């Protein structure tokens, strides 16, 4: 064979190179044809998205109004300046220029930028209520302030200041955990969201629809045009069931009751003569006919305006460090021993079980023998022969001790938790179902709960068995019994209306900004308690006697009140708390024959129920019935 010449080899190489070049161009043209013809829609969308930036504007929230349309929470427009953390970190000169414009030091501005209240992925607000001249300057010199934005934002206002703060709640920047759950609903990482109270409970209605602006940007991210925008739409209005005047009345009366208690001493309850601490308390006003809440007062409370634009860490930590926990709503979160007000439940339980009947007479010797021990009435007072009505009027502990002892000693017939089952019928031991968040369930102890606690933590709960004495204590609302003020009010409302347990209602309706009703929030019944007239009438007479009978425990507290015109039925309670002064409790309803109101009050470490809580409730009734308001200055009485 003849060896290939140099020319042949060169030609072959050129042929190979040509084939490769043709293949490359063929691939390139094929790719271009695919992108321009086959994948044109997707390619155009991708190109557009690469050049589009979406800017969201949070909508003004809906207003919160009382039942009469009085605005309790509104909005106002504020000019705000923000800066990105990235810019603040990379370009300190921008921080210096912005600090000079705002009249603060660069170090101070940097501390604001590092505020941990705000997500690291969103611009940090560094100034609110900025005057118009500074806003215009930043917008006209944007090249000197990269990463800085000036925008109008809607912020909450509170026409009544701190009144009803526990009900209204507050808003704050969405947390990372909240954002993880809410981003699928359209929330942005720098949004404000309801954190407590009505703001949280009705977040979906109040939030509104955010505005969106589509900006066209170049490869460097600079804006070159606006592609379109949708304005924000304000959220819906929520109309509450509360009456702002009744709310103010309840809050003012509670504050006066606590102050009056602090002026008294604990000598009547066996203390050393020290003034009552009376650091906190709660009061509830509701309509027993359908469970509508008219007022929820808690003391101390907080200023919701502190949370506008984010509360400072120092102020928030001060709230948390306060031993009286002003951020707690005691009406739904405070868990108290109800004392003798709990005799309502024990009386109904005894009647249902047949342990007592309205004519049953118990000889009250001032104590009940339980095994080898005696459990005494308050002050060891003996009331002699008492029937159900009188036992309620004079608050005979021994009468109800006897009911509790019979339940446990007869557990083979009534069950181990026969008494507690009736407590639960009245709503104790479970949340009421009201819309406000963070409600606690209270506690109704029974043999099963005792055994569970012991098994879970024997050191903390060394006794795993239940005894007669435990039922005796439970019968008068002591021992491990714990209720919230709202639970107690709801139980008395159930008695007052004849036996229907309602789910308390805090809101009446939701409307749009034009006033059109979008949703009506109706009352919901949760259960029924058997209260035939032959049981209810004698109990009602006993509760009226508490206030109107000279032997009644609250007779002195209501002296001079026009009971003939506005008859009141109620029950005092003095709850003993280990290591503390007694809690003062009073639960009531009126007018007694046709109840329209239920009012209760709990005053911590304030003494007897007749001495602090009853006068507080009296003042609330004075306001409800249009009577002259007298200052709360209860008697330093030594009655339960």
C-alpha cells in the first residue's frame, strides 16, 4: 500500500474539523430553535421574572369597635424609614449619612439595625413619624442611600388608651415560626400580625389584602419601570360584644377595690395585722341570657401603644419581669380557688345525687367530724339547724362539707367522681370556648387526676390516693380546685338562666368598610344542667339572702343599695392560699327574678369576699343600673 501523503493527512484533519464545526453550529441552531419556538412561553416568563421585582405593601388593618360602634382600635398613617442589614454592614458611609439626616449617632443607628425583634431577611425600621422634608430628601437622593426606603405605613391607634387592652390585644412583627405557618396564606416575612387578644383571635378578618407593585429592574437590580400595581385593601371591622362604658366601669371599680383592700389589714382573717397586699384582680360582666360578654377587667394591665412599631426589648423585659404579670389577662388566664362561691356547684351536685333536698336540715355545730379530725366553719361559728337556702345565705361550710363527705363515702353508689361530674356540667375544668386566645382550663381534682399526678411525679405528688378530706375540701372550692373568673361567671350565668351553659361570646359581627355585615357571630349553647324549679327556687332564695338578709355574708356590703328596685343574688367566697393572704371573691346576678347581668370579681390577697370583692361588684351594679357611683370602701368584715 502507498502511505498517505502530507496533503491527504491535512485534508482529513480539515474534514474532521469541518464536521465538528458543523455539528456545533447544528447544536447551537437546534438549541436556539428550541428556545425561540418550542420553549418560547417558558423562556419569556423566565426572562420577565428575572427582570421583575414584587414590592408588597401591608394593608391597613380593620378597626375594632364596641357593641355600639364606638371605635376602640383605629389606624393612622405614619412615614417610616427602613434600611437593609446588608447595606448597613457593607456600606457604613450610608449609615453615617442616614444618621446625620435623622439626627442620631451612627452607633445608635447600628444598634437599631441589629434589633433582634426583626427578621434578618427584611429591612429594619429605624425611624417612624419622619417629617416630609426628610422623606423627600431620601427619595431625591436615592443614589446616596442605597438599601434605604421611605414609605407610608398604617399603624394602630387606641382612642381609649389602656382601657380593654387585655381584650383588644396587640400586633407585632411576624415571628419566624409564625411566618413558616402563614407564608402559604400570603404573609411576607416583615408583616405585622395579631399576637394576642382580638387582634390574634380575628386576624383573618382584620388583616386585609396587601398591595402589590411590579417593578421592572435591570441586571443590576435598578428599577427601570413600573409594570403594574394593585392597591392594598383595608381589613374588615370587628364589632365586639363589650360596651366601652361598662368596661371602663369594671376596670375603675376593680382598681378602687384593690386600693381599698390595701387600706385594710388582715387581722379579721387571722393575720398579724398587716395591710392586704391586693396586688391584682379581675372582674367579669356578662349577659346570662346568651353568654354575651359585656366587660372583662384585669388589673394590672399594659399599654397597647407600647407595641406600636415593635416594643423595645427593655420595655418588654420589664413587663415580663413584673411579678404581677400585667400582660396576663386574669379573666381567662388567672386560676383561683373559688372558695365558697363554689357551693353553687356542690349544691346542684348534692340535689342531683339525692344526698340533699331543699328541705333537708343539717345541724351545723361549727364543724364536721371527718375520721379522727374536725373540719371547722370559718371562725368556728356554729349556725345550728340549716336547710339549703340558709346554708347558702350564711355560708355554712359544715353543710357542704357533709355533701362532699357523702359523695366519697358513698362512691359505690355515686361513682368516684360523682360530685366532680356536676362541676364539669357547669363548665369547670375546661376552657369556655370563647374566641380569645390563651384561655386556661382551671382544675377540678378527682381520684384519677391525683393518681396520674403521683405516677408522673411521685416526688412532687407523694400522695396518690384520694380521701374523704379531699372531697370535703373540693366541696367548698378549696384544695386543688382552680377556676378562672370567666368560668365562675359562666357557671352563675348557667344557674341564672335556668340551666343553659353558653359559650361566652366576645364579638357580635364582622363588617366591611362600607358597614355591610359579612358575618354575624351568634351565641352557641354548650350544655344543659338539670335545674327544676323545686331545686332552683330555694337556691335562688339563699343567694338573695346573701345580699338582703341581715344574716347574709354580703349584707353589710350592699347596705343602702336599692335592692327593692334592683334585687341582687350572689355568693361570697374567701379562698385560702398557702403562704399568702386570702383571695376575696364575689359572684352574682341581677335582677334576681329576671337576670340580665352576671358580675363577679376576684381580688388577690384582699381578704374576705364580703370585704373587698362584694363592694367592688356593688359599684359595678350601681353603674349598670344608673345609680350614683360611690367610691369602693368596703367594710373590714370578718365574714365569708
